[in-house]
């Protein structure tokens, strides 16, 4: 029977057994009579449940959509530091029949995240997904960006042969993160968002304090890897990095340059510093994610030997308004 012919019943899980049923639907699609999970799916689900336990993900934070007693779709939402709700829906390329139910689950989960004081919600999709975008738009989500995930190996010497160095020209210096310098970091990062080519739709969605909290939650926070570049005492740009040992990576969480300093080689100075820190880290990869529309940043990274290792589509929905304009990563 078609999904539209019977009204949906939207519920939240009332027990862990029901929550696990929602996760099974998330991974294996709508329930069907007599269906049992394939071994590969069961193993993947078990691994996911173990990860959720380790990461303290609340599996009760789900919206589940039933029709005539059958679970058609679920949406798991995770509230991260920085007041962002990460939304997870079934793979609609594999289960297009769940599209309408998944949209209803997403709407409900988004409202729940809003009640939990999330300022925005986001969904990440495979770059090839042509089904889910329409479902997301119906649920109130806008296209944000197509992200390119770039990596540079520790033994890529191409840039160093051309003189890449962490040494700074006369008058430049670094300031590392301290709580006393929080306003310095907030001010320069906010300034780098002006006219950025990265994710301009995010302007005003989150407070700068929430953005910093979100950045600090990436990998292992090390104040020595959070840097402001100054020239004669005036902030020029910011470079935020974090170690991610499980991927043997040093991640560039944010790299941005103030508008008046763009096109003057300052992005290259920041990236030189990242390459230098990576060389000392013992980690295998230097990684980052960048909006493909930010061609200046993409070209800079490619010139430094970064290679594209994946792409994803990002959609977002504003849940609460803020007065401070805040945008996305890599404001070059």
C-alpha cells in the first residue's frame, strides 16, 4: 500500500529496544514482514552501537515514523558542542520508498533539536545522492555547500622544494590560544568571515562563542595548535588545528584571512605553518574540508600537494537566530 494512503504515526522511542529498532531502520531501510538483517548490516549496526556507547550518543534522540504498525523511517539527531544538531536519515538512494517518511522524521527531529537549544541542524549526504536533496528541501533544509575532503601525506615534499617554511617575514608573529586571548580569536575569526567564499548562507546562524566551542570539540584540542597570525601587533588571520589520532591525521579545523590581507600571501603563511606542524607531529596525514566554491582556497591547497579524497553535500536548517554573523571554514 502506498505511503500516502495511510496517515503516518510519528513517535519517539520509549525504550532502548525501540531505539535499536530505529537504528536498524536507519541502516537497513523500512521494515518488512519476516525480514532479518543481513550479516553485514548486523555487524555494521553492532559497530555503530558500540561507537555510540563510547561517544555517549543518546540513541533515544530519534524521530520514528510508523504506518499501519510498520516502521518506515527514523532520524537520529546528535547535539554537538557549538549547538549544532547533526541529523542522520536512511540512505534514500538505497531506499527511495522511504523518502516521504524520512522527511517527516527529519522535521520532527529538527524541532526536537530546536527545543534542545540547537541553533542549526545539518545533514551530510553522499556527493552522488540525487534523491535525498528534494526530501531535505521539503523538510525546510537549504543546500549549503559541496565539501571537498583534502589530504596531504607527511612525505609530500613538492611544496618544500619551492621554499615552504614556517619562518615569518619581518614584523609578523604568532599568538597561541589562551583563555585571556579568547576575544582576540573571536574578533579575528569573525573578521575573516567577511565576504568569505565559504558557506555564505551560514551568516548569523551561530554565535561566535558556539563556533569556537564546536571547533574545540574536533579531535584532541591543543591550545598550542590554535594560532593567530599578527603583523605589527594587528591580527591578520587564524589557523586552528587538532590532532585526530584515530585517523593518524592533523586536521586544519579552520584557516582564514582578514579581507584586507587577502591576495598578499598570508593564506600561504598560515598553510606553511600547518605543513610545518604536521611534519613535527608524527601523524600520517594533514587533512581539511573546504567548500568547492571557494576556488582560491582550493587552488592554494592543491598547490601545497593536497589531494581530493572524497566529497559530500551539506544541507542545513536554521533553528534559532543570532545577531553575530558567523560563516563556514576556510575564509580565504
